[in-house]
């Protein structure tokens, strides 16, 4: 019986009780009235009336007694039960509302899940017993084609057997497996899903089936594949660029070696010839040959300097230097060039400028030579001035402006922005009257920026040009004993040296040995690395000048063997005398056990400076096995 039917029956019982009590009361009242009305009547003569009166009296008495004895307790219990039942009904209604809301929420969640994920339920054998619509849409199969089948229906064959074995093992061990799976649609196309598989068990822990939820990650995987392809292409491009860079470095190294080797013979022979008793005409011819050789060396150095700057391998070497000496050196070097064009050169220095500064004087000199040389190229019978002025900073670190002004042909305004670009020349026509590689100003700009400064130009066609650069250079105190190359343009060794000269090129052996002999040194010649090792094992030498590129045994291997095997020369200073002068050559040779580096073509003053440093090292307690400073690895270039 339902709650409502039960409550209805209790209401009927109470109504019947009230009806009985009402009827009993009516009977009682009616009987009383009859008794009053028939008080003088003898009912013994009327037995039916008397029986009726007796029955009414009995009913009137029994009805209340029945109510109080039987019905009232029952009614009270029924009322309590009714109240409890009513409360339970209210609770049931509240729970029914909660259940209805929960079912609605679950339905909403299901709809949301269906829009984004596919899920399937399988039995213990992996056969699909339920799937949602999203799995149907993702796979392309109908529900009828899927139910009763395993997930093998969408297996793409992409994953190896070990992949599936790991999935099953993980489900058995942990109950959950997560990972990415590549599936195949009915039409044959592939799609990727992020899957979570769960092993379902009952209360007793017995496996009842599997539940799987998957989200489509195909767009993400496609982007990853595209990114992977892009990264692969980028790596390939980098490898190609690095290979090209290595090829360029190798080419520059080879070209440097091949050009410097014969140039060393030319310049060396010219230096020796200049020491002979020549006629004025012969001296003029030698001087012209030297100028041409030096000009060729300048162009080679421009290319090598630019290569170093491109590779960020050109290092600055700050030292104390004399500012006036540096400017005088620049003036002396360019004076023949300026006089040939009928120009005068002036040096203008502000009063109060510090005498000694700290910086890379070699590179500073290189920039000034580039600017003055360019001014001389484009000026005829005019004036070139080199000025230095203090424009800021403090006494400890003044900000200086170096300026080179000329009265030459000037530069068109539209060409000013191109001046400091690589391989850019103002006059690039076939009728050009000046030489150069178009790298001088580009190199100067990079050098000044490396020093923390800036460079610029102002010009007017037909009037002249003014090139300037600004640098903040610290003052050098009086106790700084380091001296730049600008201050020591020549250096002579204290005594005679016994030198082992190693070079496979006959001309270079002859020229270099003659230069050494002319300076008063004794020389032993070796034409190969193996011969050098043999000679080093027989006699003691004060210095070894070692060529690098030689057949059978190169200079690096010969150096290693002398260091490890020689009885007499394990600690002898070994100087690389080589035509290899590209990025990293000097550092590589020093790292392989050499003490110094001289780049061909070598000049007598460079040899003298190197031997002077060896003499200083020989007088120290540490001996002579030290790294010698040399600036000829990066010769000054004039563009």
C-alpha cells in the first residue's frame, strides 16, 4: 500500500469514530426524551418498545466505552504514525528533488564529455560493450560496427608490440594507463588521442572490464610534427652554414698561406737588397717594389681582419701608450703617401691632454691610418689634419674625440650612409683612381665599437670630409711599465742567438736566414719537421723558428716531439713563423706548445722584437719557456 493510501485509511477511521460517537450521543439524547415523555407509561405491556429502549441505552453506554477503551488508543497511535509517515514523506520528496538535480547534472556532464572526449567500456576480454557518440565521430565507424569489436578496429599499426604489452602490464599492475595513441579512422586517415585506460573491479576486487577516455590531440601532434620538421630544417641549415663557415675559414687559411708564402720571399729579398750598395735608381726600384708588396699585404690583412671580426675572434690588447708618439707614428707612416699627392699633414692636440693612456694602441693606430690614408686618396694638393680634443669625461677617464679632416673632393650626401658598410666604396667605377678593398671603414667601425666608442662622418661634395670617432680611454699612471708597440718600433737583442730555422720552402729559408745572419745571429737550417727533431736532439739552440705547413711532419707535431724527446731543447722557445694568419691560428699554435707567433711576411724588426723578448725571458728565473707577445698576428691594415 502506498503512503497516500495508508494516510487515507487513517483519515477514514477517524471519521468513522466521530460518526459512531455522534450517533451514540443522538441515541442517548433521544432515549432520554422518550423516557421523559413516557414516564407514566408501563412498558411491560409493550415488550418491543422496552427492548428498543434497552438497546438504545446499551448503545449509548457502549459507544463511549468503546471509544475510550478501544478506539482512542488506536487513534492516538495512528496519529503518531501519521506524523512520522508525513515526515518521511517530506524527506523522500527532498531526496527525490536532489536525485532529479543530480541526474540532470550528470546528463549535462555527459553531454559536455561527449563534445570533447570519446569513452568506451569493454568487457574483460576487451570487447566494446558501450561507446559514446564522440567515439563514433572520431573513428568514422557506426555504433553497430563497433559494439562487440575490440579497439583493434582502430589500430593504426604505428606502435610496436612492446607498446601494447607495456599498456597491458601497467593496467594489471597499477590499474591505470595514460599515454598518446595513434589510431586509424575507417577512411584510413590517422588521428592521435590522449588516452586514459582504467581497469574496473567489483567490491571483491575481481576485474569486470575496462573503461577508456580519449581526447583528440591531432592538431597538437600536427603542430609538433611541423615544429619538428622546422627544427630539423633549421639544424640542417645551421649545419650547412657551419660547413660553409668552415669552408670559408679553410679557404681563407689556404689563400692566406698561399699568398703570404711567396710574399714573404718578395719582401724578405727586398729587405736584403735594400742593405746592398745600390744606385739611386736601384733604390727607387726597390722602394717601389716594397710599396707594392706592402699594399698587397694590406689587402690580405683587410680580409683576414674582417674574417676575425665576423667570427668575434678578434681580441683587444689594452696597454699603456704615449698619445703623442702614436700620432707621430701615424704621421710618419702616411707622410710619403701625402707628399706624393702634394698634400700637407698637420697634428692638432688640445692643451691639457694626458700624455699616457691605456688602450689597444695597435688597433687605434690601425683606425687612424685607415682614415688618414683614405683622406690622402681623395685629396690633391690640399691639407689633411689629425686632431685630438677632450670633449667630456673626467681626469681619470677623459672622453676624447679623434678627427681626420681633409680638403678633398668630398662625398655625396646620398653615399654617406653606405660608407661604413662592408665592401662599400665611394668610387666603384672602372675608371676609379684609388685602390682598396672596401673593408677599411667597415673594419674601423667595428674596432671602435669594440672599444666602446662611436664613429661618424660629415662631408660636402667639392669641399672636403671630416671623419671622427670618440673613445673614453683611462689614463695610465706612471708606474705602468707595459709598453705598446707604438713606443717600441724597434728592439735589438742583447747578444747573438743560435737559431734553428725550419721551413720547407727554399726561398723562405734563404731569405729568413739571410735576415737573421745580417742581424749577427748564427743559423742552422732544417727543411722538414723530421729534420728539425733530429737537429734539436743533437745541439742546444737559443730559439727555434718553426714553419707550420710542411710535408710528412708538420710544425705542430715537430714541436710536440721536441718538447717530449729532445735532450737539449725541451724548454727552448719555439716561435711559429708561418703564413697561417686567420682566425684562431695564433691561439691554436700557442695551445699546442709554441711560445710565440710571427706571421709571414716577416720583417726584420718583428724578428728583432721577438728575440728581445726571448732575451728578457732568458734572464728570468722561470727560464725561456714562456708565451711571447707579438702583434704581427694581426698586422696593421690600411684600407
